[in-house]
C-alpha cells in the first residue's frame, strides 16, 4: 500500500479505532525512525507506530492537532459520538455556528486579523442568513405548539397563533464566535465540537432538599409494583394512587412528570416484557435478520400440517365429516410443492410419512386431466418443521439416518420461521375454498352466522381433486414476485444444472419410511397391540445371550400391519415376520389396531384377551363406524369415525411404479405406537375409533374356528 508519511506535532492527539471496534485516544510524544512514539491519554505503556502502519490504518485514525488535551469532559463526549446522534435542534444550531466560523476562517486566511474577522462574520453572515433562519424557527415552533396542543387536547381556539412572531434571532457577539473558534480549530474544524450542550445547562443537582426528596423513590416503587406486572394496570390509575399517598404530606406529582419518569428510566422493551411476556417484547422491539433463500432445489424444505377451511361430507350418505388435515412439503428455493397428504388423520408420523413418500418419489399424473407436469421429487438436505411429536419420533430419526436428510426443529410459537409453507396454507383457504359451500373461514368471527356444516357438499375425493388442480395448473404456473418467474420454471431451470438426488426404488421408501418400534421377542413371537407376529428366524434371535430381555427394533408399514420387519443386529438384515392371524392384521392400520385392541380388552372384562375377543372387537368397531358414517339425519360432524373408516392412507396422487393402487384403503395411524409403547401420541388427542376391518365371511369362519378351539382347550 502506497502513501505519504503524515506530519504530526508533539502534543497532537490520535484517536485510533482498534480491530475490535474499541476507540483509544493517544498523544504524539516524538518522532522515531520511520514512525511515531505514542502515549495513551490517562497514562500507560507507550506504543510505536510506523509510517506504513499509519498508511494502512488511515481509515481507523482521526487526527486532532495539539490543544485537544485542554478540552472539557463534555466536549470530549461530543467528539466520541456521531454528529447525527444529537437532537435535530442541536444539529441545526451547530451548522449555523459553523457558517460563522468558516467565514471568519476564510477572512483570516486572506490576512484579516482574527478580531476583525469575528466582527465581520457576525454581521455579514447574520445579514445573509438571519431572515431564513428566523422563518425556519417560526415554522418549527408552530409545529411543536400544534403537536403539544394535540397531546394535551387543547381546543383549537386556545392555541397560540402559529403566525405570532417568536423571540427574534440576534447576531452573535464577536467574543462568542471567538469562544467557538479556538476549540473548533483545536480539533481540526470538527463540527461536532460546535453542538450546544443544551442538556447540560442549568442546575443539574436535585432540588428536593426536604421531605419531597423521596418522591422519585416512591414513583419507582409504584411503577415497579403496580404498573410493570402482568396485571397491566393503567398508568393513570397508578398515578392517582401515588397522589393519594403524597396528599397526606401536602405533595403532588403531575401526570406528565410521572410519565416522563417512566419513559426516561424504562425502555419500551422492558415495559412490554414485564407487562406481557418476553416473546411479545421480542417481537415488537426486536430486529430480525432476513435469511437468504437457498441457491439449489431440495437444499431446504418446509413441512407442516394444517386443517383445511372446508367441511367435507361422506360420499355415500352425505353426512358432514368435518375438516380434513393437510400435510404439505414445500421447497424453499423454487417454492414448488414437493409432496401432499390429505386425510382425517391428525398430525402424526403416519401422515408425515405419507407426505414425505409423496415428495421423495415421482408422481404419476396419467389420466388425471392436468395441463402441466409435476416434476418435483428427490431427497432434501434439510427439513424445517415445528416441534410436533411426530417430528421427534424414533421413526423419523431412523428415516433421516437411512435416507440422508436432516430434520431441523424450529423454536415453538414462531411460525414465521417457516413462513413459506404457512403462506401457502393461507392461499389455499382463499384461492381454493373461498367460493365453495361449507367453507369455515379462517376464524369464527369471520364466519359469523354462516352454517358451514349444513352447507357442506364436497366429498374428500373432490377436495383432493380441487387441491391437485390448484397446485399443478395454478400455483406452480403463476408468476412469483420473489422468484421473478413461476415455481415450475424455477424448478425446471435448476434441474437442468443441479441434478436432484432421487430415491433408489419405491421399495426403499416403503421400508425406510416405516414406523419403528422397540419390542421384545416373547415365547409366542412379537406382539403389537395384541397382534402376534411369528417366524422361525425369531427363535435364533431369542436364543442369543440376552435375547429374552432385549428389545429388538421392529419396522412396519403404518397402513398395513399384515407383516413387520425385525432387525438382526449381528447380520444387519431385516427379517420379514408375518402376523399369525392375517385376518386380524392385513390391511389394518396402527390406529385401527390400537382401537380394536382397546375394544377387545373391554370385551374381555379384565380376563385374558383371546383372538375371539379381538375378532369381535374388530367387527363391532367396523359396524359402529359404518353406522356413524351412514347416518343421514346427523347434524354434527363425524371426524372420529372418518379417521377410522375412510381411506386416509391413500396417496395424494399415484406414484410412478407403485406396486399397489394409490387409493389403498388402509387408514393412516398415529405416532404413539411408533415410539415403543402402546398408547396414543398424536397432537389431536385420541378420538373415538370407527370403521374398517377384515371381510365378514372370513371373520365368521374364523369365529367358528376359535369357538371350536376354545371348547377343545376347556
């Protein structure tokens, strides 16, 4: 770096800002070889800086010629802050003073003595600028008077006339200009030294020498104990209580004084935090850094659940069923919808599994009457979601490790951190269901007297059809201001350059995205909700050291418990284990299995639960679900029955190469069993089950067989 050596004089001051941003004031003591010896103001170790160091640090060095050491502490404070940080009135006054000083400085440079230069500057500048300054002051005073009257609610007729002239400006005396000039020159004509110290004027000591000296302390106590708490009393009422106490001593505090004490001693953040909570204060007074969107597709995706703002009805009976849930995955880079699942299954790992499987694998839109493709697929790098139990489940953690993505759980009650998926939920309510019968609006206040349940007409397949049409032929091909294009165009543009990472096979999705359990191997096999799974290979696992007490990792399709897989940790392979009573498990979901198990236990009345009880419980649940769904006279919704009996497990669209039909009738389970215990674990509670089960003829044959087996055992 090139630069000329700087000329300093012994006694000059250098203000050097260090690398950490801390400023230090140094005094130039003497010239050394190719550098200068500096001493810190206030004493301390000296420092030598070379000419090259000074050239390199020119932006961090402020030079003040000798004489600054005689400045007062208040003047030093002015030089340690920016000019703009002062009040507007003080800045205006400083700029006017600078007009006088620069004029005097130029006159002195022309050879005019300083005293004469000060006199000429006072008269000439005031004659030129005075009328303009007077007009500016009058206008500013009128604005202040109007604002003051509005705050005090003074009637307009009592206002001072805005055109009434104020105290006229006067030219400063030459001696006054001289008092400004020397400090100004001592700091290299820095305008900050000219800022008037208005706040330092007057007697700054306490004027309360008698019993009134305790008033500030009482104001603090009343504000701390009565105003700054969650009872949120009004400041006016607290002020009245304070004056009641002071009245006995013949004292009084005005409301303006009381309010000024609050504003001076307590920040807005502290007031909101103590009267409400930290979160509200953080949101109202915080500053938040915007996050740059990812540069590639599937770098970051957002996943969330939401209730749709529409009441759906049963296809056969027309009974209102309630509001279905939607689980949606959205790519942050391109805003493409990656995967969707719509059902009556509340937020759980099962609904999440269906959505992610739909997002990871290519969609088959053949014969669906759509005008545009839906090319979004692949494994993401980061999955941003909230803190629902399904996002902390063991099943999802295993899927992370198996498929190579990472789940990022965002802080609770901060939906704006995944605002893109939250925003599309709002768009669905407006752009898809706003004109539909049975809409529920965004809240009861907006719904008013509208009868959403009585007006409902759409079935669940019709809702899915409208959503599919909206995503593919509307949202994906609509211009997005943030993208400067459409989501589909952005995805296709990036896909040509940044290849997406796909899943190896559909079977990988089915296996790796299955619900996981930790279960022991008993003497009859593995039990899940009373269903027993047996295979000869389980004998070898149980015979090993600790095999009778060990809990093995079990994986199952959450929509079909006909078979499960058990991990052999020594060989690293998964053993497929079928249910020994397939008529009780084939096509049965986790939610159905849990519901059937509870019913069977009630039928057993505290005794041993046999397969006969389980078959009877399954039949009763199926019948009750059918009755609830087919009740045409009902005026209420049947979401609980719909959760048990409808096709909640079917994919939103068919998947390419899917070995089973997309409309698989297996309902979606909840995430409780997947955590290794037989109990509910979903956010929507544990609603009453209904519907679904095995074929009635198969059940009848099985019941007869079980009755005969029971008699023989007896």
